[in-house]
C-alpha cells in the first residue's frame, strides 16, 4: 500500500514537471512566423573533418554569436536576411586546444524561399541563414538540405534549431562538417 502511494506521488510529480516543461515553448504556425525578427542569440557546435592531400585535420568547436545587427524577415513564402554578427569560437583541433578566435560576419544580404510544415513545426529553406568561416572556406555558397525546427519560447522569441551537414571541395581540400545550431530571434 505504501509503495502504491509513493508511485502515485511520483507519477503526479512527473506529470507536473512535464506540464511545466511543455509550457516553456509554444508551437509556431505559418502566420505567426511572418514578420521581421532580430537575432539575439546564436550558438553553433561544429565538428569538422578536413583532408588536405592525405593530411587529416579534425576539429570540434563551439561558436557563440555577439554584437548582433542581423534581421530575418519572413513573408508567406520568402525570407530575407541582412546584417551581421561576430562569432567567438573555442574548441580543439586534432585534440589540441584552440585559442579563442573572433570572426566578424558582415554584409549578409540573402533572399530565398521556404516551405513551412505544420506537421513538424519546421521550415525547409533553399539557402542559408547563417555564414560560418571554416578554415577560411566560405560556407555561404554551399548547397545544403536544411530543415529547421521552430518554437516560441516563454518570452515569445522565435527559437530555431537546425542541423547542417555538408561536404565542400575547394582547391585540393575536402572538408566535411556537421553543425548543430540554435538561434533565438525577437520580433521587431
């Protein structure tokens, strides 16, 4: 009898915690997405594998955005980004610590189309929303298949979660990367 009370108490506690967690985010619908948004937070975990004529270089980094002057505008079917930000990157290269580096990403001015999925609360875009400097290789022209999950946080900010994967070959260098990105935007 005592164990039944404990089990019931535990179940009620877990239900309460689960309900509170669900209240922290709200699904996005296609109409609530439309408008102009200002970037307030950007975090990216990037794993990079580079092959330069048989020499393998592996890195694992964390990039955190700062000094945002970046807007994202959605219409019913198109998006436009404009502005820039700084990225502060830390991590390791071939297991050795990387000195913190700050890269300025500026003069972004990109437009494209997107499709919104009500079923998965996500968008699929035909371009890139962010630009990362990977060993001096420009990622802005890389063709990616991007599905971006969307929710509103408890403050009404748009939270976009994305996983990018790509392989780039340029000037005898082959570079494969995976980037897990979380960006937060507030409505302007």
